[in-house]
């Protein structure tokens, strides 16, 4: 379970490479046993933030506290953190067993609760075997890592990091190279490993679905800034900006004007909503999820449009509907043939109002 | 035209200038002056006066390989390190001597070491005694190392350059301090480069001939010199061919031995 103690605190961290600032004043805390995901498009700074935690980069300014102590200048090999690298970075000169045992071999016998070298060896063997069992790779000890498939290499990379019993595990897009089915399986397995072992996970991905599935908390990043931090459901239901709304799930983003509390005008139509506290006639972005648009008869719809295209997506149909000034993406379990006229309506609590991004 | 025919010019070249001469060498090695079959020339290597020359050749070429490794590895490491990877000029400087004929390089070395050479002129100017370099084993070794060093640097440099920065980071991440990163990851992963460097230095070193004559005035006499003498001076093709064949066998055996220790060619590896 996520505990209340703050294990890692990132305070006002900036990072520049030469003249380009890739992280702007990042503030974030990570609690013990929490699964935190840094989510954003490529180039948003999420990997750089992870590398700062791992000790592979040092912040240009700001503090990174680990259990209250500043670790900004502590080299990676002295941190109680391990990393699963994007392309696994396994040691090709060592077999599976020696890859996993690499970190343990570097430790003193005492650190492993052993009194002699032979006891240490025995303890390492026990731990490596337990790890191989955890990642379901028993019997692969003597195999060369080059002979493994992507999914298997991935498991070895996870085992190699976890065997050291780190307080924090950093994962840099660890499932990026796997096919969809394997990726879904590994998502479930990673989450259950994290809960089983009680280790804090910091996970980097650009896949919003992955982030929503596994995380306790998600930090959405863009252009070196954290735009929103929160529980997956909260971020999905109440995105703070049009970018977050668009990045987390699909969205129709419509320019509108807030007429008064609980009333917004978009596409020339007044929609009742549940948002308050905006200025009168303040221009806003209105976000409507495709699954929140209801298709009704043309006589009762708040808007009317023509179905442009229909794609079968398995559970639902995805329709592009031309409503004059723009097109809306609509998800529905009932199909309307292309070319047909439909009415569209949205209930007030499914309308999300965003302040215009500066 | 089928694609394999594109290799025809090379195949013809190999046939004419490698395979056919090799057959001649083998023929002369196993015959005596009158053309009858004989193993005398091959067994000559075990006669007194021959074995010491062979051992000297082996000893000097091993020294040369070792010195090249000791100088070449750190040089390659330095060149491949991230701080200098931008600086292609340094790599070019290392490789520059390779582009010149080795005889020219050796003559250059000779003019430096000679009794009236650069170093001794300098010593004289300073009022010091001249030093006899030419004729010493050190001078020959210097010439060999000077000639063959780039052949060590280049393969090791290539191997180190291929090393993934993430793999080094992974080692640091797992608790390896900078020294451990070198001993447990960088060196083991560069072994294939070291092996090919050792091969490329040892092979030409063990058959060296002109370097010895230029830098020792014939005082140091190695297998290469002996073979040359049999062919050119003594005009005994049979003995020269036999000794060449012995050297060829030696080179083949050492290649095979090196293959055994090379993790890249061991069984179970792609």
C-alpha cells in the first residue's frame, strides 16, 4: 500500500543541456511504495527527469531529496535505486545468471548476510533463482542474453534490477519494444510485482493507457513542465488543460466562450455545464470525450451533423461527424451509416471547460 | 550474370598470387635440390642453430605484441571516450603512420637512432657520450612496435566505440564504481577487439625481416631474415620454402589458439 512518507522530493529542479532548458522548475514528491508514472510525448523531459533520479545527470539547479537528504551529486552506484533501461542494456558478455547476479557480486558478503565467500555465493544463487522464478524465467541461467527474445530480455532486465532489492525502481519505457499482447501481460505482471515486493516504482512512458492502467499517480508532462499530477481517474475525468485532455484519451477540443457560471457557448449553441469561477465572456477550450457524445434524432439534438466515416473498433464504432465548422469524433455502440444526418447532444457534467493555454 | 561471378577477378588474383605460389612453396619444401621427395628441409628447424632463431622470433614478437597492447589499449580507450569522440583529428594522427610504407617508417626510425642520427647528434651537442642504439634488441623492438602499434589501436578502438553507453550506465546503476565498470564491463566487452589486435600485431611481427636488418645491421637475426637469406643469398629454395611453411603453420596454430579464447567465436554465440 502507498504510505504517507515522502521518499523522494524533487524541489524546483531545472535542467539544461547547453542553451536548451529541458526541465523547467519541476516539483514532485513520490511516496513510499507508490507507482508513479511520468507521462508525456517524446522530448517532454520525462526521461531526463528519470535520469536525474538515477544519478546519470545532475540538475542545473534545485534539489532532489531522498529520505530528506540531497542526493543531486551522489553518483549512481551509491544510490539505493535501480533502473530498467529502455533497450534493456544487458551485459552481452555474461549469461542470464551472471547478468542478474552482477549487482549482488559487487556487494560485501556482510551486506548479503553472509559470513564467507562461499556463503555469499550460495546466497546469491538463492536470490537469483528466486528472481528467475518471479519473472518466470527458470531454467534460463546458462543461456546467453543475445539468444533471448525481446520479452525475455525484458524480464531479465527487471530481474537484474529487482534482485538488489532497491527502494526505488526506475523504468524507462520498459515495454516499448514489445508487441501489444505481451505488453498488456507485462503491465499486469509489473503491477503485481510492485505490490508484492512493496517497492516504489517510477515509470516513464508515452502510452497513456499504460499509465492509466498501472499507476497510483500520473504526472503529465510537456515541454519540460509537469502539467498535472493526480490519480489516473481524476486526470482522465478532470483534465486541467486541453493538452492533458487530448493526451490522456481522445478528445474533441472546441473553442468556446464562458457566458456565465454553468453556461458555455460553442459552435453558436449555448450548452449548460457544471463549471464555475470563470470570468464573464471569458474565451475557453471546451473538451468533450468521444464516448460522451450521444447520438439522437436530428429534431432533438443540440447540434446536427453528417456522418463522414465509420470505423469498427471492436467494442464500439468510431464515427467522424461533420458539424459544419468542425468535425467531432464520436464513439458509440450503435452504428450510423456514413452520409446519414444525426443529432448530437452532451449532458452538462460531460462538458469540461479549460482555461486557454498561454 | 550471377552475382557470384562478381568475385571472379578476386578469385583469379588469389589463385595466381596466393594459391599457386603456396603450392610451389609446399612442393619445394618437401623436395630436395634434385626434385626427389624429402623431409630434410622441414626437419632442419630442429637442427642446432635454427631453433634459437625461431625462439628469438617468437620472443621478440611476443614482447612487441605485449608492448603494443600496453600502449595501444589505453590509447584506444582514450580515443573512444566520449570527451574525444568529437575529435576525429586525434584518430587520424594515430592512423597517419599506417598510410606510409613501412620501409619508409623504418628508415625514418633508423635516421633517428643511427650513430650519427638525431638522438646522438643531440647528445653530442650536449657534451654527452654517444649511445649505440643500432644493433640492440631494444632498437629492433622499437621499430616493430612503431610499425605495428596502429594495428592494435584500431581494432580495440572499434570495439570500445561500439560499447553502448547505456550498458556502462547499467553497471553503475547496479553498484559498480568507476574501476569496477572498467574491469567488469569495459574490458570484458572489448576482448574481441583485443584478440584481433593481438592477431594483427603478432602475425606480421613474428615474420619480421627488413626491420631487423635496418635497425640492427644484421646483428639480430630472425626467422624472416633467415628465410630471405636462403632465397636470395644462398639460393636454396627448398630450405627457404620449408622454413616458410613452418612459419605458416606457426601463424595458423596461434590464430586457432586465439579463436579458442575469443568469446565471439566460441560456441553458442551468434
